[in-house]
C-alpha cells in the first residue's frame, strides 16, 4: 500500500483536504503492535487549514436599466469628440463612465439626424391610447343605460299602483292635457 503525504494531482482521486494519513500508520508486518493488528483504522489528523467560509447571505438587488439625461449624453459626446485627438482617449472615457462604444455610436447617429428629442430619456412600453371624446361617449352611454333601467322600474311601480288603486276602488286622477295617452 503506497500512501504519500502529498495528495495526487488528479482531482478525481484527491483525498479530502481535512484528513491526511500519518506516515507512522504504515509499518511492516513485524513492527505492528497488538492494537494495530486488531483491525483498527488508520490514524488521521485534521488539517489546520482555515475553515470553509459560509456563503454570502446578502440578497443582490435586481438590475435596473440605466437612463441617461440629454445633458449627460451631450456632454459625453463632446468629451468623446475631444478625446479622439489622444490615442486611447475614447476607450479611457468609456471605461471611466462605464459605457459601451455602441452608446456613443447611437447617440452620434441621433445627434447627426437632428433628433434632440430622441436623445431625451424614453419611457418604455406601449403608449396609452387616451381619447377624451371616446371616454366621454362611454360615460354617457353608461349613464343612459342606468337611467333607462331606473325608468323601467318606475313605470312598473306606477302600473302596480294603478292596478292596486283599481282593485280597491280608488279613483284615478284625470290625465294632464299635455300628457299623451
């Protein structure tokens, strides 16, 4: 049995780092004591290596999309144009600001097209479809339905009152001449 103090270089056959086999544990047959012959396991010693650190428990915040103001974009474009004179100047500017070269390319394209409005921060998502006339029309239709339902209920109540009055012998008031029968 060949046991060495250095672990094998292969990761597959590596022994745990916490345990190593003592050199005195392997002896020739004649040198063994009575305790060694009684199938006692080999002696091991814990390494004095640093304990394994616990995983970091802090929760990382969700990533947010960066928004750049118009002033920031314009300032960076002018700095990038000035930095073109020195070798590596634009790269240093991009590293300092944490930007990509595609940012500058997009902003230059927008500036050249005369789209100052496009350089302003944009809101994401679909644009709201708000038409004040359509909203007023919906509200008036809803109100009309409610009033029609209330009128229907009032006419039923009046019909029931007329029938009850006729059964009890109450005289009905004369109709208004303005009102059509």
